[in-house]
C-alpha cells in the first residue's frame, strides 16, 4: 500500500497499483512534470521490477517499464534519475548480462542504452546544467553527456569505495594492507 499525505488539507490518500504477487516498494521519486511520480515495485524473489508513473492527485497509475531477470535485481541498484529537464529518466539494468545505464521517455519508451561493454557501471550523479551523467566503471569515474561523449575523470581506484560525488568534488575511501582507511 502506498499513501500520500497532503500537507495543505492534512489528509492522506491511498494509491493503488496493479497487483504483483508478494511485492514491495523499494523506491519512489517525484518529478516536476505533469504532477507525476515514479513508483518502483519489486517482487520478493527480486527478479521482477515494475516502474509506474503515478499521478498523485488522481491516483491513476501507468506501467512504464517492466524488467525481469533470470537471477536477481538488486534493490540497491533501483534508482530513477530524471534528465533532460525531467523529460526522460535513466535506470540501471543488467538485461545484456552487465549492469548498464538505459534512458527512457517518461512514457516508458526506451530511447537508448547509454553504456555498453563487458563491465558493470553504477550511476553516481547527474548535472542538469551540463547535461552530464557521472558513473563508475572499470575502476574509473567517468562522465558522459546525453549524446554519449564519454570522458574518464579519475581512474585506478581498485578496491576503493566512492562515498560521495558531485560535479566538482568526489570523496573516495580506500585501504589496503599497508595503508589504513583514508
């Protein structure tokens, strides 16, 4: 069950989504376009994901993306990032065997696969002003504009964890046998 609370009227409204057997909602994100929000439902087996566009005023929902995996969809990787002035969104998917970035229209039409290769990627941030996405792949931090021109920003951070990233700064945690955690 998903409910919205209206601060002005001090009332709650239940939103109903189509039934998915034994499912939960790991992610919700509002957009500024058309009074809508994206609601992600994942089944308990964690191998089927449905992303809905929901109008919070009317309660009407529409399935925009359905992902299925033979093995597993990690709840930690479920994230909707709005781009192009909230006209499109990016999600991670391992549909080609590796975790890559895919861009969709708000109506659920696949616009393009942004990253490709025999490696996994993790979306870190999006800079709306520069129309740049920032992600990690193959032990490097990379940026890409939405036309898919790619730049490596920082490389060689094997066994290091990216803690935070913005277009101007990043924080990396690392340690090994000879160096304590920094």
